[in-house]
């Protein structure tokens, strides 16, 4: 009977030990956040006694095997293994070091539980997030609908959260309803990447005059665009009218060759009641007044070259 009790007690203690060991192992499966350039120590969560194999892997690739290091050039000179606890130290962290670190160990040809730690390397957040807000008046219930957006500087792994009085929310955007009786309401956005965090706040008040209907922004933009288009059209119309007026003035001042020649006074010719209109008429008036006017171009040439009376026009031309 006593032996049975001892056996039962021993079994209970053994199960309790296994349970506690499992709890300890599971508690080591966690996420670790570190900043660029920092040093991290990743716990093996295993007792050193009886360990025959201690191996660390990074994304399933071996980086430490007992006392051998630098299986990957990425970690060359930056790894250190504690021979007692088998904890792994990594110095000079970079963004590329983010990933899963796995500890594999054995004791007397028996594999021990595997421990996995996920490392997140982040750049510290150095600037406050940017808040934008828009509110609209709801005449049906006399309240204001508020829409807010929170944006942090570019970077990975950023989480957003909001605080409005006793209300909290997650995500980069927030939609909230406030009433005039609420007075000034503070909205605070928190951004965090596990290494550092920042926050920004804005205070809003609900009033019918301060709130703007959602579509009013579109109306303002369309009105501005229409006004600009109208101004451009007026300017184009004025420019076209000015150009046409200048063209008409230029056309009225132009003279033809024939009109220009006809306007020249004929020296030595008697005044004529009919003003010459063509080049041929001008040449005709320059002839001798006492001589019969030539009727054709050939006659005119003949007269200008005449030396003596002849009965044959062929002799005169030759």
C-alpha cells in the first residue's frame, strides 16, 4: 500500500515536472524587439547539464554549432555563445538580422524541446505622426461626425492606436461622433514599432459653423476650376479680337504694284482728267503728245526704235 502511494506520488511529480518544463519552453517562444545597432541576448531556455549538442539556427540555416561560429558571413564576428546557459548574443544588429532564431539541443542522444525566438530589428521613431481631420454636421441629431487619419514616418512594423477620453481604438484611421455639449474633445494617436513610440494630439469641437459638409470641399474645388477656365477663355477671346483688328488695319494699308505706279506723277505730261490705273497706261502717257499713240506693244517698240520712214515693218524691226 505504501509502495503504491510512493509510486503515485512519483508519477505526479514527474508529470508536474514535465508540465513545468513545457510551460518554461513555451514561455521562451516569444518575439524580441531591438533597435538598429543594439545587442540582443536570446535565451536557450534549457538547463546546461547533460547537453551533448547545442545548435543555433537563423531562418533554418545553422549559425552556431557547439563552439563553432560564423556559418553565415552575415553574422561573422557578431555572435557569442554562453557555454553555461547556451544563450546567444548578437551584437551590432541590422535590419537584415530580423528573423527566426531557433535553438536545438540534445542530451544523451535525446533531442530536447526546440526553442524559437523571432527577432524584430527596427529603426527608432524620431518624428511625431501627422494628424489630419475632417468633420461634418449632422442636422438630424445635432452632432458632428469626425474622421481622423494618423500617418507615421516611413518604416516597417508600425502599429497605430487612438485614445479619446475613455475610448480606445486601433488602426491608422478613426471615425468618431461628438456633440456640441461635449465641448473640446482631444484625440490622441500613438505610433509604435516595438522599439520606440511617438504620439500626436488634436483638439476638436463640434459646432454647426465649424463643421463642413463632406461634399462642400468638392463644390469649392469645382467652383475654383470653373472660375479659372472662364478667365482663360476671356483672355483667349480678347487676344483673338486684337489680332483680327491688327490684321484688318494691315490689309487696308497695303498697295498693289499697279496702284503705286499709277499714283506717281508723270513728268512733262499734261494733266489728265483720268488718272492712270495701270503700268501700260502710265507708259502710254509718257509718249510724245504730238505723235499718234501706239495701239499695241509692238507699235510702242516700233516707235521707240524708229530711225527713218519705211514702208516695210520688217526692215524697221531689223
